[in-house]
């Protein structure tokens, strides 16, 4: 069977990702001062205006404006932003449902975790490839002249019998100064970004003529001046690139009692360990939660017919190895630490530095 899978990634200067990064920086600052912070402070951006809004129940003293302005400057904005804030405490009703002897789910929610053995990261190849292009671009633009932080990549991979065989196409768009000409941009990005990453996958067929660099030809107006942005609009970029299912809730801005985040991390943790141990080539774990409850209301396991052992054996492995109580998920993955701004760009999965990516020995 032949199929094509396509995934995209966006760099930190994309306005949606900028908002994700700012929101997770707020969360990290809260957790540095008060690990029990209940946070959901988001933001939206357009032109030179940033709107900060949401709920926070925390003992931390957070200078939201200072954090936001510092990040905007780091990304490359030179204008002075008008910042509008609308932040309240978390609902007392919700807080009472969540903060008990054991932490409980902050809301109902459906989450999924996915893993595949097609890459060393146990992730689908298209999304890993797209993220690597954006990481490489960020490294390149910081050490060169004339390029800005807003950029996007898109990778299409041809599969035969569920095995990646060919890099069918690569699309990459990067923002730049007016004085750079298109021919130079295309050569610089091809030589310094696309080719180094494609060489990591030499076993795949690849025709460089199928690379599109800045197909719009000009990309001089970037970030919030060419688009608007807000938290949580890149959930496919953040997860598996369109392979496998997502529950619909975003991650950024949310502390660990929000199961959209912690539940999705744990589902990935389980799925990855199933595949890493050779029980299946592909695996998807689904969990659902109810507000105020410790444990999921449902658990599903899908191996798409790729399991190498009976499903009952995999189910027994999950039951004997993983506790699905939210309190155990949070403390087991050490999710009360200020680790979240590093998750905001280049995907939440397939990165060994995060606890939910560890393989149980």
C-alpha cells in the first residue's frame, strides 16, 4: 500500500508560537515561586498589541508585562508593544474540585498519545523532519544577517507498506529583510537548512528539485504585523503532525492539573514504552477524564494490527506498570517543575529531555 503523509512545523516568530512561548513562560515563573500554582494565562497578539488574559491562583508574584516584553525583544521585535491584561483567580468551584488530598482533573477532557518505530524518536517521520528544519533555521538565522524568526516548514513523505521510502516534497518559508534577493535566500536556506537535515535520512529517495523555498517570493512583513496569533492554535504541530488523533485541547499555558496537558503527556509515555519494548510497531493510547476525579473515565489501546504479542499481554503491561491516577501522573513525571517554555516550540514529543519521553528499564 502506498500513501503520503504531510506535516508542518512553525518557528518561534510565528505569532501563534510566540503566544505559546510567552504563556508557558508565565507558567514557569509561577512554578518557580509556587509549585502548586493553578495557571491558565494566555495571550493574543496583533501588530504592536499584546492581550494577556486568563486565570491564575498562585502565591507567585508575576510581572507579566516584563516577561512578555523580554520575549518579544528576544524574538526580534523592535517596536514598543501596548499590553492589555485581564487576569482573574481560578473559579473557587473548580479549585475545590481539583485541590484535594490527591490532585484531581481540572476539567473533563479526551487525550491521545501515539508512538511509532519508524524513527529513533518513536515519532512519525514527517513531523520530526519538519521540526528539525525549523530548529536548523533558527540556528542559521541567529548566526547570519537578514533573516527573522517567523518561518514555516512542511514535509511530505511517501510510504510503501507503512515504511517511509521517499522525501516527496519540502516547503520552507522564511521571513527576511527587504534587501535580500530571492535567489540568495533560496541558496542560503537550501545549503544551510534543507540539505543538512535531508542528509540525516540518506536512505530515503530525495530529489532536490522538489524543494520549494519561499514560494510567495517575498516575506518581508512578518510575525504579528502579517498575521495575528493566540495560544493553542498549533495542536497538530505540537503533537504528531496529523498522524494519530488529538483530543482537541492545547497544552501551552496550562499547569499539570489540566489533563489536556498532563494526560496527553502520560498517554504518549505509555504508547512510547509499548513500542520501545517491541510489543507493537505503532500504538495509540486514549484517555478521558472528568473534573474532580482522580482516575480516567475510560482507557483505550490501539496497535493497528502491528502488535507482536497478544493485546491482552500489552494491556497487562500497562496495568502493572503505569498508574493512571492524576496525582501519580503529575508526581511520576515531575510536572510541578518550571519546564514548560522549552516545550512551546518544536513539538512536545520526540525530545529526550522531557520526562514523558523516558523509556522504562
